[in-house]
C-alpha cells in the first residue's frame, strides 16, 4: 500500500505550521536584514562563558549530568531556580518544574488540562507557536478584548461567563507580537477572576527582564491565592534559546500532572543545559548580563522608533517599554503579506501580523523585531520598509 | 474556587505514572543494589571527553549553538547523523530528525498518527515509558503474541486483520523488558505486512549496538520499500542518556508531520547536546567506545546468568545476546510485587514484571538490569534475591 494512503491524526487538521517557516527560509538568504524572528542579538549570547561553564560542570559532576536524571529536574537547579523564581515573581512558589524551553511548559499544561473542544481565552493577536500548540490539543480559541493596557478586565469576565473557559493564555509583559504590557491594576483582578470562576491562567512571561524604561510590575502569579495561575518562565531571552531551558511554577497538583506528561514527552530536560543555567543563577551572573543586553536593545528599539516616526501618515505603532517587538498598523488598504514580497526582494523581512490572529484578518498589520539587527541595519532596513509602504500608499 | 475542583484532561484517566517512580524513590537510598533501572554504568559515561567536546564546540561555534536552531535539527548533526544511520540500518534514509531522546520520537509519532481509540499493536510485555505515552494519546493497546524469537508473524497478520491497527510498536533487538531479539527471518515479513495492510511500524531499537554474542541483524527498516517503517534511534545507551538526544528516520511525509508537532513541543532539541553527539559521529568515537562498554556489560551479564543458574527450580529466565535486561519468571505462586518489599529491606531492587504488561497480570515475573551494577554487586545482590525467592518457595 502506498504511504499516501496514510491518514494523519485529526489534531493536525488545519495546522500546517508552514507560514512562518516559509518566511524563515526566505530570511536565510545572505545579506537579509531580518525584523522577522524573536532571536536574541549575537552579542547577547554568552558563548565564552558557556564554554567555560559547560566544561566545569562536566568536569565536576559529569557522571551525574550524563546519567538519566529525574523528570522533576536536576537537583541543583531545582534549588537555585526556586530561589530565583520566588525573587522574580515576588511570591512563594510551592513547586517549580524545569522544562525544555517554555514552549514545552505550554505543551505540558495543555496536555494536563485540555480536552478537544475546551475553550482557551487568548489575546488576539498572540504568540504563534503557542497558538499552534493549543490548536494541536484541539482547543477552541476565543479571543478576549485588549486595549493599550492589555486585557480589559470587564471583557474578560464577560467572556468567562459566556464561554466557561478552561484556561486563559496571556503574555502580560511586552507581549508578543504587540509589545503591550498588562497594566499593574489589572493583574490582581485577573488572578481573582481565575479563582472566582475556576479557570487556569497560563502567565507566559519570557520578556519581563528586558525592560528599557518604566518600573517592573508584579506578576499575576503574585496575586494568586488558590493556585489557579501557572507561571511559564524562560531563559531563552536572557541566557540562550539554543540551550532550551525554561520552567513552570505553580501549584503542585497541576505541576505533578505536567510531570507525568513530561515522563513520556522527553523523560527529562538535558541535565547539561540545566546545569549551565544553574551556574548562571548560583554565580548571580544574570543581573549584569541582563543590564548589558538591555542597554544594547534599548538603542536598537530607539533607532527603530526614530525611523517609524518618519513613516507615512496613517501608519501607527506601539511604544513598548521593553521586550523584542514593535507592532505596526498600516493604512487599511495596504496588505502586509503582499508588501513582504517586495521587501524581501530588497532584502528586508518581517512577519505579517495576520499570522498572529487566531481568527485571521488584520492584513494591514505587521510585527517588527529589533533585537536581532544592529542599529545600522535597523536604519537601513527601515528606510527600505518606509519606501515600500510609501509606494503602496500612493 | 478551590483548585481541587480542577478537572484534568481525560487522557490522564488511568495514567498515574507512579508505580515505577515509587520504586525509584526506594532505590535512591544509600547502599542499594539496583537491578531496577535501565541506566548505563557510570564507567560507560564519557564525562572527560564530553567536557572537552562541549568546550570546543562552544568555542568554535558558540553563537550558532546558543541561538535558536531549526526544528529540523542542527545542520552539522543532520549531515553526520544521516551517514551514521544509513550505515547502521543498512539502507538509504530519505529523512532523519534529531529529537530530545527517542522518547520524544515516540511522542511525536503518536501525535502525528493517533486519534483516541486507534489501535496500536504492542509486544506484551513492552517498554513502560512508551506504553504510558500511547495511553496518553488514548490509543487502544492490543497485545500481539511473541515466542522466544519475538513477534510471531502469523499472529501479527491475524491481529492486523482483526483490529485494523494504525501502528505496531516493537523493540526488535534485546527487547525491554525481556531481552529477546526478533529473528532475522521475521524482519522482512513484518515490513511486508506493514505495507500490505497500511500500518506504520515504530521500530524502537536503542540497544542494537550492545551486542555481546551472535551476529548483528538487519533492521526491519532495511526491508521497507513503501515508507511504512519509522526507525527510532537513541544515543542514550552508547553516549549518554542525560544529554537527551535521539533521532527518527523514515519517510519525509511522516517526519514532516512530526516536525510540525515538534515546533510546539520544544521548538528544537538543544543545539549544544546535538553538537556534542555530532562530534562523537564526526570523530568516529563510537566504535571504540561501544567496544569498551560491551566488554564490561558482557562480564556483568555473565555474572548475573551464572547466579541465575543456581536459583531454585521453577525459576526460568531469558538468555539475551545483548542489551541491558534479563527477564525472570518465578513459580506461579510467587508474587514479585510482594517479593520486592522483602528485597528492598535487604537493599536489593528490581522492577516487578506486571508493570510492563499493557493488560496487567503476570505477577510472578520480574526484570533484572545488569548494566548499572558492578560484578561484585551483582553477585551480592543476586545472592539476596535467591534467598528471598527460596524463602517464598517454601
């Protein structure tokens, strides 16, 4: 029988995973200025330090690192991570679970909670990778309305009453793709609504340390009294995405289920990469490293903002206080998908905004990343983008 | 609302993941002689070499290793892995996909193929971790009959005709938990049945290099003409389980679906651990390393066999040509679950065989691992086991 007769699982119906991958193939061309990914700058990746640390941990504890580890996590990291995360989130954390990038945290949370047809409330637009994750668990994604200060609490309660969601998925700080931040005074009400109605909140917060202005805000998790909020943390933006280490923090009842799910997902996260992250925490290397990254990213964001300020009338954009992304809305008649082709011909790339909406549309939007381009590249690339938009505006 | 009211996803119904974990907690006690895990020997873990390699790859290619990688795999490993796997399996492989341990390969394959209620044929007993994986995808597991030469081809065809399975899951070489090997003359017929009836075969073969006698057998995959066989490979037993690197090899149509599934599972396997495995392949370090491991494991297995030979009458056991496990059947009235408690009191542990059967029962069986104990420990621990069995036989 020919393999073409093979039927794949129905969770893949409507999931192609290809739109963004096609863009990344375009971008791989030499000389391309890419505002498309969410990649850290090359200069932000601590290769010399990691080479030294990797050697040291393998010399000192190599037999344990190379052996099977516990699904619950590498013991030294469990210790340092708890201290770190509690300080970060400003609350006690009864359980933490190291995972293979915070992408796995989302996957395990869906595995633990979602039956096909269950409703997950999502910001609209939201992070593409996790939208795909939720689609693969056959969740029904229902958008909840946001304004410039993030999710509108009244609209959230309405949506909860109407749709009885199992979960809310939110990126509260420097959101992907919009760069928006959930206002401080909306964070406690969201935690309270979760407990009032029995809804899990997945608080996905990988950008919180990348703040270039304003003051840090308390996590939603810090207002969580009953355990309904699960925090998803990442070291991808502040150490390295290539190591694939993130964590979940929350109630032990939920994390235990995720741990059982992880047993048959990958047994455990690589002990070596967990040990490297452990050393960053133990040696307290993060504060200085983050300070250096932020100084550089601020210059890059400012350069992009400066350029956007000169864009044709009718173009609006967010003004984030941190993170990696600026969100742009073009005049309604301009299609950012079509524009992309013209930009790519001139060696500039971005991600069309429509891909981030769980219900499509919004073809006049686009997401710009500034972390992975030098200030010089930003000026050059934005000039191209401005010209292409100006032509399309005629 | 109290979190106790939270309902977990129904895929967890009947999945506790706890039986084996409880055993591993018992084993963690100091002085325990453990025949329970499937862990490589400490001496088989190349810590000095890995320390050197980790440092070198991060010094030479650190920026790329610490950056986001492709879901499809780290480019240098893709190249070296294809050459390695084609030589290993004795056939051309149109696609390979590095994964986070071969456990993830099984998870991605189920994600790609299995709808709730789909039938998967399994050896009975079989590997516990992957049984749990299949349960979490809500597959219906149907045992297929084996004899001392592995799956019986006629029984397999009967089962296919009766149950219309989506997949056959098999560990053809030095099977976990029995140590049995699928005979050479049954391998081509299984590949042919897969193509005849349109059934995917998951050929899970992590032990094939650990051969202490006899001659290597061709993979089922090498007889696959239409692409129905997916090979699951592992570096856990021949380099390190703690690194979490395995691979899948097979038809690009199936692997592409697994790649899309992997995007939202963990984006990609750690570039660092992929780069380390790549160096083992490029520097051709495996042949010598495997030779050293096998020499040592053979002595350990021989010591265990020698002890088993003196066990009370009515105890039978397999005589594997390689791998990590010996399978023991006690007289029917002896319960290996109850025996375990007595053994643990005397600081010896194993895994009761009942856990490996998808339909339970077989309480008089147990699995012994010899790789993770010294010859001295094996003699000492087996003496205890013999005494405990002798007492129970009275």
